[in-house]
């Protein structure tokens, strides 16, 4: 790396506050102090700042009420208005939905018969300033400018809200089942207030990205209201029990009320499930639940212990926190849930999870789970199988009992194969394999053309290049499973299908290109061109520069297509040095975090930098990984260069900051990069630990000069999952200048 580049990285690190003195990480260190839930809430991060527990069913968080892409989670740091605190949110997705069961305190009664085209102008909407807003794992607090202080926390199935009202003004709470934002719109709702118990019950059904979203709830107030008024949109209703489309209820509490606590249990299945959720926390107060949430987060964050600069630890532990926000628990306390066949099912002997953003998370988040979430991996696979039983195919992008069919590939498959190869087998393995084959043999999403032509022709289906490349990879994964299970004919079939990428490689340009069904290349061709219209796009949310590298199962084969290692490295170098201009009037906004044409803000680029390792230029992987770590992440609200995407953006950081990454997320290998920390300790279930010690680690020392595993020289630039799980010591010596000979030859 040129010296001026190193100086620039050092300067960037100083601007981020990386010059703080290193801190030690003890067994009982409070890691919550390093997590800032506001990181990723600005720009295109699409992260919510509210309260949840690890993988919790409830995510109670503020909603600004602003439509738009950067409000997919309901909140963006650029905003200054809150119109409600709802109980379900998505973390970092590129499409918005949920925002179910919205609750908002106010200091004046609301005229339900008055219509506000913009709810941000309604009298219950409140302004706020970030100086009076706080967030931590399991906790959110804001002092609204109308004098109400709001605190939020959560248990596994319940959201807790605590309001401190000012002395002057009324004490009003609005529960809004008609609240709609972005893609979400209500289609039916129900309310029933039981005066004897003081519990408000009901459900909300909506249609949006999730075509049939359903939430039942039970809500308990610490005090009973003095008056209660229901309405369906602007139509006033009499009585305490109603059904409608956009039901709202206004509860006015006695003037003596200063502090009000609201507990809300939810279930996708039925009212009994929501009641059971509320019963789980029968006698627990807000502070009790907050303490329990903090304890859960401390345990979660202690699964990886790092020693190093505090400002980098803040980014690291916030990233680790983000990896635990999805998928979420979907079965209720009675083990019931609404399936994607719209029927109520029971998860017998396991926890049903959902919100699977698989196009993103198969790459690094799920491989990370095989290290940090060993108690959940089997249940994730069982959840996939349940989806298959209800829908007939494995999930693609599953959203709370809804198959959205968003994005390309059938990427539940590499997750299953990775888990199986690593010893996670507490599920019906043959049924999982049957589900994998069913997804590969379907006649939708272009797979019929893929089988007919050996690739997807441009004139037959949209996103043809990306789909072909991703199906080829998924088919390689099926082949590995077939081989392991003794299905020899399938092994041969899917091994052949895994070579589909070769049909689209153009040796004249060095790119993967779209072809017509007659075998002719689509013209004109510009590798910097992007089209976000998926019906005519050649690539998904990107261009040829970003997608031509997706052959993680056969990097040597890709190198051969390029004409050898020298030509491959030259092309790879060009990716990072060419102009960052993205051409096309309808280019995808997801192409962000650009270094040349490398787009770290979107997932197709995430494995690319680690491919240098296979070409004998490991030092270039180290160079670029360190550059990405220091320039594409920071500790501010805009600290993510693209959508968080349910933990994938952060999982890349967690792995890469530790010093390794699963370039092929289903082969059990972790390829070496450039560790940020002096020491990383991963406690293992067997009482052992796996430790990475990086001597002379510093922001300006990106290069590995030497490496050993358990005191033996590391002969290749990767370690295996089995080696990590066995415990041991990976020792690396870091420096400012590269050791170009290290791992220069790789068999």
C-alpha cells in the first residue's frame, strides 16, 4: 500500500476517535456501554433505535410518520417528529412494513372527527431533539417537547412503555390500529376494552410487503382510564368493543396520573397467544424488564471479547448487537404462529423464527450464527422446513408468515448445507434435502429457463445474470449435501448445474454478461450501467462490475476463465481503482459505499475482497479489508454505508474485524483478512476458547507479516470452522508494509 494511503487511513481513524488508549476486556466488562443503537439510523442504514431483546418478537420503537425509503424502519435520525411508538419493526431492510400496534401519549384530547392528511400535523404528533434522546441495548428514552418523557423496554413477547406526564395538560394515550406507513396499510382491526381487568385487546390485519400481516395484542395499563373513546378513522363509535378497518382508541387518564406504564403482549396466531404473552410478565415492572433485557444483551455481547481501542470497540459491539436483531422469535408463548398458508400452526419442540432476509444474511450473518448462536441454528433450519411444509418451497425472503419472494436465488440452501456440514443436524435431514430439491426444481423465478438453457436468457426473465450466478452457487451447495447423504445421481446433476456461470462469462470483456436465448450477447454493454427495473435489469441492484465475481464455490475456475492469476488480479485491482460513476437513469440506490466500482453498501460485493487470497495476493486482501473497515463504518448515526439488511452489513464487520471471513459461506472455511484488535477471544461451549492475538495491531498496520495456529505456521490463508470450535490460538504479527510472499502460492 502506498504510504500516502496509510497516512489517509490513519487520519480517518483519528477523526473517528481511534487514537483513544487501548482498553482491556475483562470477563465481566460491561459491554453494553460500547453499543450505540443510533448507529445506522441516519442516511441509508434503515436501522431502528428502539428496545428489543436478542432475536425478540417485539421491537418497540419510535415512528416519525415520514413516508420514504430512508424511513423503512419507521425512524430516521434526520427527523424531529414522533407520531407513535409501535411494536414491530424491521432492521435495516430496503422495503418498509410492520409498525403494528402504535401507541402515542399526548397532553390534549384528540378530535377523532378531524381529518389530517399528514398525521405529522396532528395534535398528538410531538417534536423532539436528539440531545434529549437516549438508546442502549433493551432501552430507549426520549423527552418530547410537549413535556412527556417516554421510556421503552421489551421482553421476548412484550413491549413496555413508561410515560412521565407533565403536571399541566391532560393525560391522554392514543392506540392506533389504523396507522399506515410506506408499504403497509390496514385492512381489518378489532378492539375490546375489558373494564373489569383494565386490559385492551384486539388485532390488526394489514397488507403491504407482507400480503397478510396479522397481530393480536393484549395491553395492560398501570391505571384505569377515566374516559375511553373509539373511532374507525374519523367515525366515532359507541361502546368498548368494535370491529373496523382503521380503529383507534383514545384513553384519558385521571389528572392525578403522573407515571403510566403500558405492557403489550403480541401473537401472530390468536388472542390466547397475546394473553399468554402478557401473563408471562404478570407482576413485573418496567425496571425489572429493563434489567432482564440488559442481562440478556450482556450475555450476548460477551460471546466475542475484544481488546483494543475503545472507539473501534464501539463500532464492533454495535455491529454484534445488530446481528442479533433478526431473525426474530415468531411463535408465541403457546408455541403457535400464523403460517404462510394463513393457518395457525404449532412449533412442537422448537422455537419458530421468521424475518429471514436470506439474499443478504446467507453470506456472513448465518455463518456467524454457527459460532455465536449454536443454540438457535437447528431451530432456524426447522423454521425453514416449516415454511416448506406450509408453502411448498424453502423461504426466499420470509416476513412474519409471508413469502415475499423478494430478491434472487434460493439461499436457504447454503444456510442448511453450512449448518449440516458443521454438525447441526437436529431436524429431519432428508426432508430438508427434499425441500432443497423442490426449490431448485420449481418453475417460477426463472428456474425453468435456467434448466432449459443452462443459464437464464435475457429475453426470458429479468435479472438474468444475477439469477444464473446465484442459482449456480446454490446448486453447488445442493451437490455437497447430495454427496454427504449418498445421493450420487443428484450430486452429479447439481455439480454440473453449478458450472452455469461459465455460460455468461465473456472473455473479450472479462465480465459476466446477459445472453439471449439464441446464445448471442445482449448489446450494447456497459459494465457501469445499472437498471433498478427488475423486469429488464441484467443484474440485481448493481452492475457487471459488482456481480461478475459471484462464483464463491469455484474461484479457481473463475481465475481460469480470466486467463490465469495475473489477469485475474489485474481485473480485481481495476474494480477498486476505476471511476465510481454509476450509469443509468434508473440506477439502483442500493449501490453505495463505493470504492471504485466495489459497492460495500450492498451485499453482492461482500466476498469479493477476500478472493485475492486465492490468487496468491493475500496482502491485497489485507490492504482492502482494512480500507473498508476504516472508511465504510463509523460510530455516528450515518455509520453504515448502506442498508443494514437484518445484520449482514454488521456481520461482515464482525468477521473482518476479528481477522477472517467466510468467502464461500457453505464450505466451512474462513479466509484471512486484517484484524483490527490486539486480541479477540471467542468462549466455546466446551469450556475452551479460540483466541486471535494480533501483535502490533494498529489502524496503520493492516498487513499480516506472519501467522501461526497453535504455534504451528499457518500454511494457507484460511482456517476452518472445526479449528475454531476445537479452541486454540491464532497468532498474527501485523505491520505497516506487506509481506508479499506470505501465502503467495496456494495449492
